[in-house]
C-alpha cells in the first residue's frame, strides 16, 4: 500500500523515487497528479501502467520556471504573455516542441507539440529540486474522475504506487484550462479551473472554440500517428524490403534480411517496450522501408496501449479520422 506523507516531510522521498524512475502522486492546485520524470521513458511508461490507460494519451509536462519552459517548447508572443500573466497557475499551454529538448517521446505520445504547465506549491518545489520537468496526468485510474485529496488517490491507486504526497484538498478542484497556440491565435482545448473570459481579458483576443474533439483523442489523428511506411501486425515472416519491429525473443522468419531491425524489448518487458515504441517507429520509418512488420505484442499490462497505437498505425489510411 502506498505511503502517505505530508508535503513538509515528503520532498526527499519523492525525489529519490523520481530519480529512480518511479512515480509519485503529488498535490497541485487543480487536482492530484501522478508524476514521473518526463525525461525518463521507464518513469513515463509507469504512469500509463499505474493508471491502466488503454491508450497512450499525451501528458502535460510540468515545469518549475520560464527557463525550463522555454527549453522545452517554442513560445509565440501570445502564449508567452499568458504564461507571464498566469503561471504558476491552472493554465496549460500546448506549444511546438523545441527539438532536442530531452522530453521522452512517450510524454507527448509521439506528437511534435507539448502541453506545458507551471503548478503552484509542492509540485513546483519538487520540479525545481529535481531540475527536470515532471510528466503528470491526473492521479486516477483510467475512466475514474480526478482525485482532489490524497485519500482519494490512495484508495484508487494505492496498491500500484509507493508514495502519495498529502497537501490536503486541492484548492481549484478542477483540471487546468488547456489552450493551444494555433497559427497566431489561441484555441481553447479544454475548459478547466481557469475561466476562458479571464484569459481573453488578459490578452485582448477571443479564444477559438470547437475542434476540441481532438483533445481527448489526439491519438486518433492520422497526421500524427501514421508513419510513411505501411505497418503490418503479428508478423511471423519478413518480406522483401520490410523493416522488422521485434519484441522479446520471437524473431520472425527472414529477420536477418530485414531492411532495418529494432527490438522493442529483448527481455520481453512491456514497460521497456512502451518507452521505446514512438522512437523506434520513427527510426524504422526513416529507414525508408516500404513496410514495418511488427511481431506479436501481448495484450496484458501496457501491451493494450502498445497494440492500440500499432493498430492505428496499421489502419488503412483512408479509414483514419482526419485531423479537425
Ligand atoms: O490540472 C491538470 O491539468 C492536471 C494536473 C495533474 O496538472 N493534469 C491533467 O492531465 O488533467 P490529464 O493527462 O488528465 O489531461 C491532460 C489533457 C489530455 O486530455 C490530453 O489529451 C491533453 O491534455 N494533451 C496533452 N498533450 C497534448 C497535446 N500535445 N496536444 C493536445 N492535447 C494534449
Ligand atoms: Mg485526467
């Protein structure tokens, strides 16, 4: 069962867990977050595992200050103005990623944008001490509502995580408002703990609305998920000109002649496989192979989300939902 420690006694223990690639539930001003080091793929995979998410939704990267934020993302003038006015606070900005920012690809589920937020209180202190951004979705298992007390987190996730940091009831009690920079204007992706009107008043422009269907499911968008190469699942053989994405010790027939070869996890560890998935798909795609053949991935644990991602990539292109 997870240990529950009050904020004033939890810092060292939380740091040690995060440095070891583990996850920690932390209070923020909005809701409790399930945090992992955003630069550590195993830590990020553990977040999805603990939540039991059947797919890899992109996560918010939490930062301690503007220097860290600008290292991760490219700010346009309007977004910078919002950050300066309202951070730390219950506002999340979706921005283009700065190449080479060190954020593990699983955080943004392979997207080239990143959701950024600067939380108030314990979360901010922890990130500053760690010196790295924290990826953190709301600390609830998939399908449940967000937790606003440490006790609610422990009741839900307590058998799956080691530490819940207790900061009392979260003051806002609603998730952050999410705004996305879009070609010189800003779109409201998720209404939240921070009124859209207040944002509009601060920048003197109306937020675009609608198209928010993309928010819960950026994972459905063809433009983000389909590699240039075709994708063939449950491959027992490798054809001419095909690359092979392997798992464990299966080895599809003809693998030695594959145009390119990568193994998601030689040990057959699904956590490791999840952390390698996006980078390996991109790398095999860059090899110029006609098709990426993928060995069978089991469906247990993180295997469900890995298979979800792969089957989207393998779906016939004219069947995949267009970007909004
Ligand atoms: O208040 C909050 O925002 C809390 C605390 C812990 O910070 N976090 C939270 O995270 O609500 P989560 O994972 O439950 O919701 C994040 C939302 C998801 O709907 C996800 O699809 C969206 O943000 N999101 C993340 N990155 C995105 C991106 N690059 N583009 C579009 N949407 C994104
Ligand atoms: Mg959530």
